[in-house]
C-alpha cells in the first residue's frame, strides 16, 4: 500500500499533533468496489485482499457525500464480531473523517464520548443522534442498544432476559464447562463438542425465521428439506444424535434460567414482529422507529455472523442499497456460525422481495477481490492450491473466487522434514533468563501449531517467551515469517494424504461433505495458517511419511513446484538453522496486544503468558480476574456453590482493581451478591446504572435512595412503590412536595392512600378520612374507588360529602344492605318518611331480616326477632317499614309455635310467595322424624317444588335467595352476588358476580 503525499496530507502533518489516519492509495479493483452503488453487491475477498479497506472507505465516502447533499448525514453502522477488530475499525474510521473534515468540521463525539462500548451498556438505540454516526461497534453491542430501547418502553410482550437469575449468556466457553457433561451422554460419544455447538447455534437455532414463527427448526424441518438459507456440515447419519443433544441442551438451559445469544436475537425479532401486527398504534409506531433508525448497515467478516443475526440486520434497513457485506467463507472457523454468500443472498431476497423494487435491486451480486496486498506471489500460489482443494472437495460450502494474485516476489515456501530438535539444537534457552521479552522468532515471526497441547509442549522446549500460537489464535493477524509446525503430521489424515491428490485431479466430481467434515475443517485451518505469512513460510513436519504425498501435490513437476523441499542432507539446512536461531526482541506493546486478543478469545492462560512477557501488571490482574471467574463457573457447575461464590467475589475485586466496573458487577451478581453489585456502581459514580440494577434485582429501597441523590423524584417514588414501602413513599412526598410535579405528586399520594386502605374494604376511620383529603377532588376519589371496586369506600365518601341519595344507590347496587338502610334511617327518612317506598325497599327489608335469622338463634325466644336497623327505622314512621316489621312479628310467632308444637304455619298469615317459600325452608330445616309428631309435609313439598326450578330453569327462586343470602343485582339482569353472611361467601366481603347456573 502507498500514501499520496498531497498538499492536504502535508498540511495535516504540520498543523496537528493528533493521530490521524491518512488515506492510502487504493487499487483500481478496490476503487470499483468503493464507488459501486447499484445493484447491491457483496464483497468477497481472501485474507489480505483489502475487503475491510473497501468497506471503511465506502462508508466514509458515502457519509461525506451525504453531508454535502442532504440536510442530515447518513445514519450508518459498521459491525464486526471481534472487539479487537472493531477498535481498529473505529480508530481508522474516525481518523479518516478527521483528516478529511479537519478540526472544526469533524463529527462530534455524541452520546458515546465517554462510552467504552461495553456490551452491557444501558444506552438505547432510539436515543442515538446524528452525532453518534457513523457508529462502529460489535453486533452484540448493537443488539443491546435495541434491547434497551424495548425495555425502556416497558413493553409487556418483551421477555426480560437480563435479570438477576441470568448472570451471563451461554457462549461456547460456558457450553463446554457447564453444559457438555450434563447432556445426553449416549448421543454425544462420537461427536466433538465444538461440532455440536456449531450445529445447534448455527443451524437449528440460527435458522429460525418468520416462517418458523422465530422458533428453532423442528425435527421435521431439520431432518427433512431445510430452507435455502440453511447450511449444515453434519452427515445425515448423525443429525438424529445432534437433535437429541439440542433438546437436552434446551431442557438444561431452561432449568438453569440461562439464555444464549441466539435467544437474544430471536426475542428481539419476535417482539418487533408482535408490535408490527398488534394493531395498537403505539406499538406500530415504536416498531417503525426501530426499523427506520438506520440508513445503511456495513458488516465486516460477515462469515462470523449467524443466519439469525443477518436476518435481523436486514430488517433494520429500508432499502436494498443500504446493505454492505464483506467476508470470506474460507476463513469461517467460528464456533457458532456457518456461512456462504449464496445463503446471504437468499436472506437478502427474502427480506426485500415483497417491496416494489426492481428485480436487479434485490438480487445482490458478489464482488470478488483477488489482489492480495499481504503475501507475496510464492505464498499465494500455495494458498491458491489449498483453496482449489476446498473448491473441488466441498463445492457446496465454499464460495469460489479467481486465484489470488500479488505484485511482490519472495522466497519460495520451504517444506522441511525433521523432528523437534531442529528447532532446539542450535537454540540455547538462556534468552529467557537474560531478558523475559526476547524470543528466538522475533517481533514478526511466529510458530503456528494445530492445538494447545502441541503449543504448550513447544513452549516448554523453546522457552515461555517464544511466540507460539494455534492457528485459530492467529486468525486476523499477520507476521513477517511463519513456521507451520507439524500440522500435517498430526492430522487424522496423515496416513492417507493421497486423498488430496485425488481431489486435485481435474476429473474429480464428488462432494466430500458426505465423507468428512473433518477434512473440510483441516483444509480451512491450513489456508488460514499459510496466509498469515508476509515474507517467509516454513512448513516443518516431524513425520517423514507425509513428505512424499505433499511433494507430489505441491510439486507435480520441476517446472510447477510450489515448495522448496529440504532434508538434513541438503546444503540449505545450515542457513535454515541460522534463520531459526536468530533472536530478536518482541516489543511489550505486541505482547500486550496479543494478550488482549487472547482475553477476547477466552484463552486466559495464554493471555497471562503474554502479559507476563509484556511485564504488564494491569494485564496480569485483568487475566487473573477472568481466571477466577472461570473457576467460579466450574465450581458452580460441580455443585460447589459456596466455593464458586468466593471465586466470583475475588474476580470482582480484581476487575475493580483494573477499572472494569461492568465485569466487577457481573461477578458480584454471579456470586449471589446483588447488593454488593449495586454498591460497586454507586461507589464509582455510576448512579444511574446502580439504580437500574437495584430495580432489576428487587432492591427497591437502595434504588430509591440513589434516585433521591440524583433528584429524580418520580423514579425514587417508583422504587418505593414497587418495594411496597408506603411509609417511606409518604415521607418522601411530604419532604419534596415543592420539587415534585403536581400530577406526579397527586398520583403517588393517591397510590399511598390506596395501599393503606385497599387491603380492607371497610368503612373509613379517622385516619382514612385524613389520608383521603390530599388524593384529589371528591370526584377523582370516587372514580378511583369505583374503578377499583372499593364500594365501601365509595359509599363512605358520598356519605361524608352528604350525597345521601347517591350513597344509598351505591349501597343497594353493591349489596351493602345494612349500611344503606342505616343511612336511609338516619338521614333520608328523617326528612322524608315516605321516601323510597316500593319493591326495592321491601327487598332490602327481607334480606336484612334473613341476615338476622341466619346470624342469630332462631326461632327467637328473646327480643332479637327483627333486625336492629329495622327496629331503629321504625321510629321514622315509614309505613312500609313498619308494616314489614309487624308482618315478621306475626311470622316469628307462628314459626315459634311450629317449633314448639310441631305443626304447620298457616299460609294465610304469609305476606307473599317469596316469604312463603323462605318460611317453608325454615320449617323444613327444623323438622326431624320421630314417633310423636308428624313431619310438615306441606312445607317440604313446597321446598322441593322450588328446588326443581333451580335444576330445570337455571334460576334461583326468591325463597332460596333469602335463605342462602344470594342477592340479585339491581339493573344487572341475571347477575347475583353472595352476601357476606351467605354460606357461599368467605365471610370477609361479598363475592364477585356469577350466574345462577354456576351457583349450584
């Protein structure tokens, strides 16, 4: 790459002390990608071909153009999965904008000026402003922004995932530590854990779509015809085992109240879809705001994203030309994603096919980049042959590209067959003792190996300061010299490498997917290892049997040789030994950078090794914090909860030492110490976060105290309300009355009153009357009582305000017989003795007398023959009431005679049919067979007739209503209520309405 030394560049160099990313000259091929607009195209390029550069330049160029042509600039987001890569992309993007716009015009820092872009952020998607764009972040960070906006709206349909029970999200590390041994052992015997995790997350769950109602693939869908957007590398014979493991995983996860990343994505997708189809205008508007927030989405390393991730991202963009993807399927060695560009194209078409776009606008084309700027021609020839093996052996899994080309010549890669002593014979280990940061392979030399076991063995032989990485660890890095150690010798195919020669033959046609997914993975790892080298590539194999098939494959003829083959007898070996034994010093910054990368990859022992070599105390403390956390996870999985909690607390303390507040809080929560987590946030000035967490885990008192310090009165009151701390809430209302919004104050004082009196729907005492005064106007109070069905309170409120007729109406309608009649006697009849004469008054009298009979010994031999409020009302000279009392005095005397002499009551003395039936029941209840008196058959017969009406007509006769305390509601046909003295009642208050047919 070259830089153009223009006047602008010189001005920036001389006029600023800031670090600026100056634009490099891009090739004609790259320029076509950057300038392309329609139709949509996806950038496909191998490692080192400049696809990331194209993506960044395209974003910056379109952003700058929009600033000059639009009132508002484009709202763009650039995403990748790696935190390490996103930091570089963010610095590069900002640097380019600053270099172009200058000090005065460059974009402001926006809401993210002090944000560390932590995935646990509380910032919201809908709170983003123009100053926050272009936004460069991880996919997880963007997902959390959207989740936070949904939570802020308090949408009931949204399933909360970040509560106190869910301490962390299940990733591959947790799956391997905490889940793997719990799953169905019989089904997993021959399947590696990483293959299972990849298939569950990348295929079964990752393929969820609107067609499946955002649910994972069913067994029928997984085992049968999968959709075009689904990719899998599991052979048919193993899919049954995989699906059983998936079902076991979901059961264990549900029991542990855990969640994984795909769950998060699907819940967001489900919620937004529910808003869209709800028919509620507020929900629909909210969903549209989310969907229309972004103008463009750029994704680098798209091969690391799951299908579900890509599907969600596509819904955030309204136009086909707003989607920009770049990646390389040959480097797709992610733990949870399977990707091919044809699948992405199918998702793209699925997203936009229902719109009125032109056909060419919804069929994106692939834009291949073949010019490699990292490695020279000789290395690229080896890489191209490996890719050719992938194309031929696995055509359904790899996107085919033209062979990579380079401008620079270099030394031919070397294949050397010799054991480990080649590296150590002329390489004394005293460099470690002399300088902890020196190594035999220099700042840009690395030894790449297959696995951790080989890596650790080599470090023991060569010294801990040697730069030895697994191929997976090296992904995304580049080095001057690369030594690929024993990769082929330790392969399961080391004894049959001839299969590679078969695949490379022109006539080969089979798809190896049906034979071996392992070989597919081996070739992808080999490609990644080869393409890490910029200058020298050395392939060292200890198993000499692999040399001949490799030589035949890479050097079929002398003119077509790609590798230089060396043995111990060759003249070039001494130069090779000299090269390998040459020592240089690795800078502390490089060790430190790789240490942080290992932390991102959850390889904490590796990170500790690098930070120790960098002599970085903060890095060592940070790594020990992660190690303590991992021990906590392991112990908790083994049932050692107390020991695990100690590890989590230790991890929290270590995270605090290096200023990682988010992880310190997370570990406190994992250690079952939410109070400590809240305290950490508050002590570090993160009051909003502390209050948020306190409310989330139910620490409402602490939440309110924090909001009090922030003078956020409404939220403080909400905390007291949710914690049901009425006394504290009332004191707060009194103390800050002048600072609280009047409507808010009135709302919470009313809530306080209701909390105090709602538990008992009894009459108001003196305290209740005083507390009622500040809750609003009488009309507002009455509306509240009516809506909450606090009829006793409503009756009292109307009575206090001398609205006696309305109170009486409420009493009659709500079966408050005694209170209503008492009010009638004390207030209404006092002024008008003839008020209310009629059927309703008669009905009240009958039920009051029935209550008196049910709650007192009867037939009465004493003076309690008529209800006390009836006797009191007799003094008001109401003809109807007095007539009723006289009638019951006669009835009471007659029933007393029946009980004494065992005779029947004369029906002529009964005033009406309902009372007759009621007396029949009373007489029947007191009857018992003996030889002295005959049974009152006439009464029994009438009772049976009434009972037959209940069973045949579904109605309750008036006699049964009186006896059972079943009150027919006025103005509500067919509705009844059980009074508080009724046998069906719980004795505390009248029961809710029901139909008579339900009562039987």
